[in-house]
């Protein structure tokens, strides 16, 4: 990818409110079976979202996707909430922004552009919980965790802060990724 392309995509990111990002090699994204196990045996939303397990590819297929790309925009979205309940509305707005980012990059001629949202898909008020009944399939995107990404290891590898959020009065650090060729 040419330097001019990187700069153009970087400008698009900033226009969509994504200020803190790094260009990364997607092959450096850390993945693990344990991430999928945490979805299955630890997430209260397991099986309730069309973009989350079990509605996503196998661990091997998830890993394979990252190998098909040479560039990615790994981005950091920190936020502290006065009212923890506001995180849901914020997540929805952030997901809309990053979907608009992906769309604009696609329309600029990068036909393989694919985004992983920083929060579980929440475009609809109530998810139909399977891809076949999704009301907005053109907007439905998975999180990094849904694709078996060890976000903690990956964020640290790229020099970003991340800790277990012990309570919601602390700053949250959300991450997303745009794959692009």
C-alpha cells in the first residue's frame, strides 16, 4: 500500500472521530482458543447476538482472515462515564462511526475494507440473534473478541493501555480494527 493511501485512510479515520490509531500488520494480531472459550462460558450475551459466537466462523477460519491482509488500522477509543449506563448509548454511537469509516474507505476504492467494531453489534434495538434473521446485515460486524482476538495481548503489543475493568467508574479502553488492502 502506498504512503498516499495510508495518509488518505488516516484522514478518513480522523474525520470519523478515530484519532488514536496505528497501522499494523494483521498477522501480528494475537488470537487464542481461550478467547472463544470465554465467549462460550463467560459472556451473558453468548448466543444472543448475530455477530457473536456461535454465529461466527471457527477459530481457524478467524485466524485465516487476518493472514489475508497486509495492513490494518488498529484504533483505541478510551472513555470514562459519569453514569455507567451511558456506556450503551456511547457504544452504539461509536459503532455507527466506525461503520461509516469502513464505508467511506470502501467507497474510496479499498474493496476489501472490513471493520471489527469496538463494542458488540447494537445497531438494532433488539438483535434477532442469528445471521439469517438479521435486520441490518449490511451493518452487522463482529468485535475482535468474536474473532478470537486476544485484545489484551494485542493492545499491549502495539503500545496501548489496557487493564481489566474492575468497575465502571474507571476509564474503559475499547479497541477496533479496520482490515484494508
